[in-house]
C-alpha cells in the first residue's frame, strides 16, 4: 500500500503517521521528493483501513498495490484450477454445459428434462429445490423433496447435479449434491460462505447484482480460506439502468476473472437476459469469449413453469444452442 | 394486471390465453378495441409470472396495476406506523437519533460513546457485534462478547440498543436486543427475514446496494407476513458509477417510501458517504427531507477504530450535527 | 397507450379526463370493469406526456403500447437494412470489420495502419480527426489536416473511411467521408443529429454511456426523420459500478437491437473494455452474438499513441483477432 | 502521478520506462524498496495516458496524485466564487432561488409565472426556448420567439433570466440572456463548452446523467480555460437502476463539489425526481445540505404544460416550498 502525503506536511506530522503505521506491524519505506512524500507500507496491509488513511488531513491519496485476495489470486497460483465433479471437469480447457429447470417440480419433469439435456450434450444437471424469491407469496421450491427428485434424475442419467443452498442449516441435506450453488443474493452472506468452505463439495458462486469482480473474488476467498478450493465463479448479469433486459450480462467477466484468478468462470445467460430470444446468442458469445462453461435454464413446458418460464428454453431450443456452442468451441481452439 | 394483445391475434388464440389464465384462478375481463385487445386480470395475480406472459407471441405488453406488497402498503394501512422501542418511538412524527460506533470494541469504548451521544441527544445506541466484512481477513466483530458489552452500555445509559444479526443461528443471543438490524448485504437473505418475522423485536431493515424501493418493501413483507409488524426501513446509499463517495445516498427514499408505505424511514449518512466531511450536511438534509430518524457512526477515537474509522464522527462532531438536526426539525414543522 | 384509472374514480372525473384526451386528437376507448376502468388511447400518442398522465390523482398507471420510434422500428420495416459504403455492405448478413487508430497522427501512421489492417481483412478504416476529450488540456486531434490524411490512406488502400463529427459547423469538411461517426457523448446532441439527417452519408451512431436501447433508437429516429436512412447502431460499453473495465460492454445490445430495429449493429470492444488483453475475446464474442460488424482500434505503436494507447492493438494482434473472428463467423452460419 | 513497478522488474526495464517518461518532459523521482519500486512523475502529467501506463507489462499500478482540473480546483482558489447576475449573487453565502416553467409557451404564461414566483421569493427566472427532447416528434420549444418572451418577462419583473443553449450557432441570440444553461445531455459537447467560454455570461452547467463529479469539473474547466470564470454547477439527478424516480438525486454533490471546487452548486429537484410530490422535500433537503441555490419548475397550469408537466409545481405549491426553504436557510446558519 502506498500513501502520498500532501505538500506542506511537516516532518513531525510525517513521523507521527509513520509511528502509527508501525504500531500496526507494518514496515514503512519513506521516499521524499521535492513536492511530495511517499510512504510505502510493507507487510500485512489487509487490516489497514484504507478509507481512514485517506481521510487524514495530511494524506493526499492512498493506493493499494496488491489485491486483497490471496488464495483466489492467479499471481500466487498461475495454473488454471480444474474443478472435478465426478467424471466431469471444469476449467483449464474443460468446458461444462450445465442445464435444467429453474425449479424442480416433479419426478417426471426433472427426469424428463435431465434425459433431454443429456442427449443434447449437457454434462451437469441444474434444478432449484430451495428458491430465493423476491416475494414471500411466490413459489418457494419443493425444498427437501426437490433434492430427492434431483437425485433420482441423477440416478436415471448419471449427470452430476447442481442446486442452490440458501440456509446454513440445510447443509446436511446437501451431502449428495455434486455442486452447491450460492446465489447472487447470498454472495455476501459471509456465514454461509464460511460454512460451505468447510466441506469439499465444489461451490458455484454467483456474482451479486451490484458486486465488482474484486468483491466476487473476496467472497471466493471466504470459501477458500476455510479449506475448500473447489470454487467455480459464475457471472449472471449485473444491475444497470437498462430495463429492456432483466439484467445486463457482463461478458467481460470472462477475460477479467481469468486474468485476476485461476478459478473457472461459467456464464448464465438465462438469468442475465431473462428473455428466451436472447439466450442463444449470449450462450454462443460466452463460449466464444472463452468461458469454462455455460448454465442454461431448460424446461419441458416453459409456459407452465412455476418460476422463470420466460427465460427457459424448451429441450429442442436447447439442442440447437448446444450444437452452435460446440461448433464455436471448435472454432476458437 | 393488464395484458395487451398484439394486433392480428385471432379469436382462437385469445380464447386459448384466457383459458390458461382462468386455470390460475383469475377472472379475465376482455375489452376489444379496433386496434388492440386488452385483458384485465382480476384476482390474486401475485403468482402470475409477468415475464412469461410478456414473452408469449401474441402478447404486446403486460402491466401490473397493484403493488405486489400488501402489509407494507400504505394503500391498505394509510396511517403511519409508529414503532416503539422501550420509551422511544419512531415514525408518525417521532424522530429517532441513532448513534454509536461501527463495532463494539471494549466496555470502556462502548459505554463512553453511549454516554457521549446520549448527552448530545441520541435516543438509541448502535454498535456492531457481528460484522459483515468484504474480506475474510478483516476484523469480524466481538460477537457474543460484543452483545454483552452493548447491554452494559444500555444499563449505564438507559439507551435502547440496535445491532446487526447476520446468522439465523445467532437469534437466541439477541433476546435482549431492542432493535435487530438486517444489513444491506442480507436484505434478500429470505430465510433470515422470515426468522426475524417470528419474533416481535423491531427490525431495522437496510436497503441493499442495488435494490429498488419495491424490493425493499417486498423484503419488509417477508418479515411482516410472518407476524412482525415492527419494521423500520433504512436507506444507506446505493451503488452507482460515482466513485468519489463510498455509495450514493438516495435521499428521495424518504418521500418515495413514505408514499408507498406506512413504515418509518431512517437515513444512514455514514455508510452512504463514507466520508466524515460529508456526514453532517447529509444528516441535516435527511432531517429536512422528512426522515423519521438518522443513524450515525460515532467513535471516541476514529483514528483507532477497528473498522469504518473514516466515516465515524467524534462525539464533539456528533454534538454539533445533533444541534443542527434539531434546529432543522423545528424549521420544517 | 393505456391508462388505468383508480378504483373509486367517479363518472364525472372519468369524463373530464376523456374530454381532455380528446382535445389532443386522440380516440379514447373505455373499458369498465368491476374494479378498474381502462382507457385505451388511439391515435398519435407521441406527444402525450406519459409522466403527466401518470401523475394525475385519478390515474393508477399508464403504459405505452407501441414504441415511440417509427422509422427505426422493425415492426414497420421487417427486413434488415443493408447500409452500403462504396462496395462494402453492413447488415442483413454482411459483416464489417472496421479498424484503425484512435487518432490520425501522421500520413505515415495512418497509411501504414490502413495497409496493415486491410491485409488482415479489415473492410473499413477508422481514425479520429476531431477528438472529444474529457480534458481541455489533452490532444484534441489534427482536425481538418487529419481528414486529409485519412483521404490519403483511402487513396492508398481503397478502404472507405469512418471518422467522428463533433461540431455541426464542420459538416462541410466531411463531404468525402464514407461513414460519419456520432460519438457516445453526442448521442443526444439533437441539432447535430438533425443536421446529419439531411445528408445521405451513412451515420455510425454510438450508444451513450447511460442511454437505453430505446433512447438510442430515438436518436436514430432523429436522423432518419430528416431523410437519412443509412444509420448503423454501435454499442461501445455503458457506465456501471464496475471499475475494472473502462466501461461495461452490453453485448445483449446485439439481439435486443436486432429485435427492436432493422438497422445494423456494430460492436466496439476497444472503448468498451479499455484493455488490450480483453479486446480479442470480446471481439470474437460480439461476432458469435451475431453483430453486423466490429470496430477495433489498431495502432502501429500503441506505446506512443497520442490517445487511447492502452486499448489499441498492434497490427499483429489485430491480425490474430481477425482470423478468429472469421472462423467464428463461419461456425455460427 | 505515481507508478508502482512490479516485483521482478529489471534495472534495464526500469531505465527504459524512465527514459520514455522523460521524453514527455517529466521529471522522474525513483524510490526503490526491497519489494517494489515507485516512480514519482513530476511536471505536467495532464497529457500522460494513465491507462496506457497501467497497461505496460512491468507496471503494477498507477495513481494520479493531483486532480486534472486546475481553474475549477479549490486547492488553487480556496475562496468561494460568487457569480454575479445583475444584482443577484450566487455562492459564498448567497442563495439563489431559480424558478419558472420548463418551456416558454406564451407571453401570458411566462409573464404570469414570472410575477408569481417573484412574489414568492424567486430571484431568477428560468424557462426553456430551445428544448432538448428525446423524441424528434415532441415539442421542441418556441426557439427565438421564446427568448423574446423571456425578455418581456424580465422587463415586467426585473428578474434575470436563465435559459438553455443547445446549438453553437444560436449563441448570437443569447446576448441578453443573464445565465446560459448547458443541459445534462450537452455536458460533454466540448465545442459548445469552449464557445460559451469565450463570452462572459454566467454559465449554469448541468451534470450529465452518467458523469462523475470530476468529469463535471473537467467540463467546467473547458469553459474556464477559455476565459469565462462564471460557472455555476448544477446537480439534476443521475441515472441508476431505480425506476420509481425519473433519476436519482445525488445530494452529496453539494459537499463533494464544495470540497473539490470553489464554484457555486445549485440543485434541480424537478428533473431529479420527476414527481411533483417529491420536489418539496428534496428542495428543502438541498437547502439544508448547503446548496447555493435551487432550481424549480413552476407552471401556471401543469396539466396543460407542453412538456414536463408531471414535475411542475403550481405557483401556490412553489410558494409553500419557498417559505420552507427560507426557514431552513435560517436554521442552518
């Protein structure tokens, strides 16, 4: 961390600040120029309140040199992380096609969709059992029963399953789940993150609607610092002023997160756009951008889906997207 | 809810849609014009997937006529809700001055700050025991021990206490807390909301960084639909493109939420601006805008605060703000 | 346009409103239900102040049924517009590769870059002569001299040229320019739009940093309503809370604008990301998304570029991107 | 400006960079620590491309120490600027109440409104003659005729007039205008800014919908660098994800701009909220925040206003707001 002192700071004031910084166990490297004095703070600066430092009368500006995340940082782990989910791999050149309904509704539905998407090339089945809904009056998911149906679909197809955990107390129910999803609204539910860090199950961590890449990586760090290194990052649209789409898909997340981190990056065009018509082009674009996977909502009967029907493809639509995605995968190799 | 059908929709298609809507227990009122056909959907439309309806080929546009929140809605509860916290009241003309440190750090600190802010006119003491921090490496609060120290400060000053709950499993520890705060990052942690809805303790619900007024009210609805009507809404800044301030204080929350809802509205200028120099003017502006209270971080020694020191006033600075706030309160009556 | 009246509106009030609307030359179609009354407004509603209508005491809500843009609207012009620039076509299946430096700096530079990008497959040369810069102290472009150098590069390579117009009074200098660019900051400089609508030169209209798709199309409408139908829409990143990238590329602009309008859509990943490392993946993604063209900054010596060096590819880097783009073009056909 | 070099940069690479910087006429002050090397760049860094520097392989991070605006900067001009408009003063403790209709519509209307707002305490009359409208089909203002009517209202009441300039070629018509307004959409129409910098008429410069405080000050700098120091800054709402209000009023602009600059700051709650009901509270809040003035739309018959009727107060409503504003002015002194 670097602090630039204002022109006119007295030697006494400078020394006073240096003493204060040293009491935080930092080494301070002073560089005095004719116009400005620069302090280089060396050591563990993660506990320094950068805003406080900036607010001091004699401080002109403060700049963090190193990123505050460590285990998720590519600098300290240059090689791509490959997350293994049964026989399926994600990252480091392995591409995951995750598909399935927004909500698990019945055995027939989830097994049927699972078989269909598998036939089209999906490698992982998604489906919500616990559903975060804006309204307390909306369908909240089949909960424990939904998890059981997902496992039946896994049994029927061999596809590993990915489903969302909302409540720290439900973790015991997720023992047989292959990928635990942390939703966008819970990206900074720190207790939930820490708890999932204590198991070894891969975690698919969705970016919050108003969270930066750095904050997403800090949340990954919460999981990793507890011991679970199997984190998959997922961009699913951010909130902007544009109202035509449900959210704005920030596809630059792919190159940005790949530069900052070694973790795999998956794109969810269904939640990002909220519109069936826009999902195919965004899925293909995500693939072209170099994503390590895509996550798409597929429902056997979108018009009757209990939630998010407007953004669910039919199996036939998904099949077409999957073919295009595979062609683009080959084109960019 | 109103659905406008596209020009050229056939009678068969229209009937098909009407039948589908009726199967959702809705009455459908049809109005055929020369150019467009309008369907008025009457009944409980809260479970209708508006986006799905909008995505149908024959539907031009859909519009929700009534707000999806009920118990928080001023339409069904025209009188201001007054939340009672011991002898203190908030809302309906009663103004709350909530002050205290970001984090509880020691008995000396919290009792000292409590006595100081009380002397300046504060009516409620705030202080964090469980702290949501972006980084897993930052100070996470004194937790249970912090709650005990808050209770000592309450004993010493008589001020009711307000502190944040992050984890559903910690609720038992909050029995003696006067106002339970749900932080911005947990505004859509629906399980946490439901659980706090089961107790009677007043809940101070902070608006999420990227959440609309309507979403804030839907989250209040989660609490109220479980039986707890003592909800206080709090605006603490939203995330925008501007980087000079920590967040952008959306002061229009005061008239907007007062129009939409009967619940009291409190403003937190400390988190909104993140800068000591800007807090006084924003606190006074919030008061002038008609807020039912303000919430301000005060620390006896901001330069040594374990978190958010840059946005904490000294007791002397708070005293000056409090005087100005009271003068403005009188001016707008 | 549809207006829903509040429950409890009296027949007199309703009639009063209808009379007022009729005085604006609108037909009003009334549909009375048991709970709500709906007014359908038929005729030219483009001059009705929707916000005013919404603010009336008796009005519950107002909804525009038809988009306010006409000539740019796909509904009234289902076939893709193909813009012709000399022998080059854009839109309707024709893909344009626009490349060149941010600023024209010298004959050697612009001719050199033009030859290089042409060799890699570029079909149009871009280059700024008049430069909009945030700071009055920054390099403002070679102006008229720059235009002359662009024409020399055109002569040398045969590539049509595209360059930005900032000032209505400079239009005369642009007679030989093949595509006039209107920059993001001038997207709502309505006098400039109208003036360019009076010529026949194709206009590349960039989306403003905080403008919606609809506003972009309304600005296209300004140009088209004056008689110039050769408008090319360009997405170049919007402003969001994320600071890692210069702007956030909203790639959903491709399917969204293609659905709303018949005009071609070009993507500029250079300004959107501001980072050399991210441009290739975003250029390829834009192609995969179905864009009608891409626009990329290329400089023979980025480290010495007078502006935007950080986002300029070298000719060698561009060559690699162009190859990938062409492979992806084939894959999605 | 400070550049931090990456760990592992060789002395040769460092020297190469220093040589490159020196060729831009900068002095470079090198500070080598054990872990990082810091370069302090001294001299005119306004032409250094910070993004380019940041993109170099060996550069870890770059930080601008001094703001890029000079004449608008409080550091070099600590005393508040007081703009004089006839007998009226704005800034440095002088408060302006600017009121009038969105558009000038007729002599009767503008003179009537002028007399009414003057009676309530307004000190400056506003009214649009040239109107920037999103749609080419909307009312565009009475133009030259509107200016004449404004001058009649000035004659009748003695109030100085403030009106918007959109087109550089109309400047001659504005000779008798007291304050020239540059609208939000033209905040970065740099040619227009430069041209208004050549006259001495006070300029009211509105913040763009997606522009930072720094960009607003850079635009002020465009005007000031041409010789016109009479710039009034105006916050009128920024664009965010919230759709309940037309825009989001960023009231922190008052303390922020006062800290960064010596120029007066005026708040426009009419455009910021777009809702009659919210204007009074926001006007009073702006005053409490320490604004140097407020700007409010007032129309004698809002229901018939040709534009922005939904956000226009009646003279009676304005009178009430004005009284409250004056009471709050006294309370905060």
